[in-house]
């Protein structure tokens, strides 16, 4: 759980400092960035729809067995859904277990009236449905769509309201942040 929280915080920090609204262009940009980064620990494979949007991405752990023999171990699968304008609506996460992909959870994205919201819900195998959202991040946007503030909410126990964990005002954004705002 601690590792997940640290990873989530790193993701939130990166998203807050570099990106405002996740779009099909953002997903493609990030995919291209990781596949050309020179990281030899993971291998990525993407599936595209007719419009050229990434709709699924598989992540494999690369294991060097000996000399020129490499084994790819399935690690994660992500499936993406977009609105007509290219805005990311959801990202489903799968893990490899017992020789097949198994649903783990889903991020839901929503943009309304200057507020960009991301919620995370775990998949409940027993109920064959998603549990209540466990965490939520909200990004308050300025009229130019740059981020004004970021807030993180977390549900500590089932059936309790989400509680504000932290909130911060974003004072500085990177120069290439505008790239992420494209909805093309």
C-alpha cells in the first residue's frame, strides 16, 4: 500500500507540473516517450483504433536470462476510452495472473466547468463490479486551462466519505505543458 501511495504521489506531481487534461494526444505522447527513453527494464506494445488513438497498451518486464536470451514477462495492460473530442474518459488497469489478464481497477476522468477530476476504483471480483472510488484528484483550471490548484481525496474506509488529504496551489508549470492540452 505504501508503494502504491508513493507511486500515486509521484504520478500526481508529474501530472500537476506537466499536464492539465489527459487526451488521446497525451497518451500517445507518453507512450512514445517511454518507448524511446532507452529504459531496458520494460517493453511496451500499443494497439490503435482507426483514428490512430491508443486503445490498449501492454507492458512486459524484460528479463535477461543469459547472453542473447531475453524473456518478456507480462506485467500490466491498460485499456483507454476517449470522448469524441479526444478527451480521456477512462483507463482500465489489468494485471497478469495465472496466465491471463485480470482486471484490477479503473481511473475515470471528467472535465466540467474548469474542474478536472480523476477517480480511482478497484475491481471487486466477488461482486463482478467496481467498488466505490477509493481516491480522487481534482485539478482547478484557470480560464487558459493551466492548473491553478491540485487536491487529493482518499476514502479510508468503505462507505465513508472521501476526505481531503492535501491541496496545493501550482505556482510554476513547464514550458511544454501546452502540448498536453491539445484535443486533436
